[in-house]
C-alpha cells in the first residue's frame, strides 16, 4: 500500500448518510449515432442492482459513448436506457460519472470545494459538506491537498479528486470510465482495493470501463466484451465466479484471463486492421 494513501485513510471509510443501495440498470436495443457515424448498435444489457459490471473492448469501439448515454449526456438514436425502471432523460445526481479525463474538475474551486460540490447542491450544511469532502479525500489519499487548486495537482491526483467528488454524492449508480488509467501501478492497486471495498460497503451499482483484463477480473461480477466498431455491440458476457478478495493466481482466474484475452484480442485485431495498423496482415 502506498504511504500517502495509507496515512490518510480512515479505518472504516466514510459513514453513509443512509443505506442507499444500488439501482438496476437496463440497456435495451440501444443504437447511438453521431450524424452519419453509427457508433453503437443494438446493445442490450441488464445490470442488477448492486452489481459490478466491467466493460472491455478495443480502443474507439464505443465504451465511453455507452457510458455517456447511461449518464444522460448522450441520447440514443433508438432503444431505451432505464434505471430502476425510470428512463434516463439527462444527467442525474443518482448517476455519478467518473470521466476518462481528469480535466472534469472545476479549476476555480479548491479540491475540498470540488468534492463538497455535490453535498452542497443537495443542501447539506457547510459543516457536513466539509466533513464529507474530507472523508472522501482521505479515502483517495488526498486529504492533505484539500486547500489546493486542481491546477496544482498531478494528473493522477486530479483523477483521484474526481473519484472522491463522485463518491461524495453517494450515487446509486457509479459509472467509471478507465478511472485508474492515469495512476502509477502501486496507487492503482490501492485504488482498486478501495473501490472493491467502497462498492461492497455502499451496495451501489458500478459500470466500470477498463482496458485492463486483470483489473476486470479483480473487480467485476460480470465482464462484458464489446466488438470492434463502428456499430459496436456486446460480443460476450462472462460471469466472474471467483471468491472475494480475488486471487489472480487462482486457476479459474487464469482460465478466464486467457478466454478474455483471446476474445478481446480478436476484436482489437479487427479494429487495427480497419485502421490500417495490423502489421501481421500488412506483411
Ligand atoms: N461526439 C462525437 N462525435 C462524433 N463521433 C464520436 C463522438 N464521440 C465519440 N465518437 C466516435 O465514436 C466512436 C466510439 O468512441 P468512444 O470514445 O466511445 O470509444 P472508446 O471505446 O471509449 O475508446 P477508448 O478505449 O479509446 O477510450 C469513435 O469512433 C469516436 O470517434
Ligand atoms: Mg473511452
């Protein structure tokens, strides 16, 4: 465990305001187009309340697009997206999105004010906002940076602030777009362990995009693999029937890793070929 995070972490994590639990998410026959470009086609996925679903697929296939649609930022051309049976019509505080880029913070607010933003919008008192912000900043190992501005932090630190800001809202569904991609290996490992713990404690539903097969096996209840785009769809869904905490040397984990690697590898090759980048084919 990296020192900064270990020092900052409260023993049991932030106390929740209530026993909010995850919401069920249903994606039914979703098509998304950008003008004449058909990004995703006929995607259907039922995600149970409290489930941790990882989404894997080649770069550019439409993972962020699908997540943005779930968050209400992108509107499908056809099909439906519902959360506990209610249509997603736009951004909602119950749907917390951690963006792929760490530039999503408010630069003019301090780190603490950024994390307190959600609780403030929800009408929490100043003392409560401050307390919640500091608890979630401790969780990501950045309590000591509370009075700094985002521009004074590294990319990885900004990404951790973004995660704290989303979690401080205590959303029922957490949508995470390669949230640990910018972190060094050790911090990434700590954040993965923290994420597993936060998810288990809060009971929230998580949809988590990653390129990292091991990260998916470590965290997910199920892993959905997308095809290469354009008009990407869900190719296969794998249950991860392994006890938690996960042991990557477990033979079943190794078997799953191979299956995922083959499945995604095939799609990555198709994507590279479409981009004229597959050197094997060019020889
Ligand atoms: N606003 C937009 N307008 C036009 N095309 C878009 C837009 N957003 C995404 N796309 C296109 O949709 C496709 C899917 O993009 P998306 O960002 O969802 O991929 P991704 O799977 O998240 O990739 P990566 O793994 O590299 O993050 C890409 O071809 C991209 O160029
Ligand atoms: Mg993306």
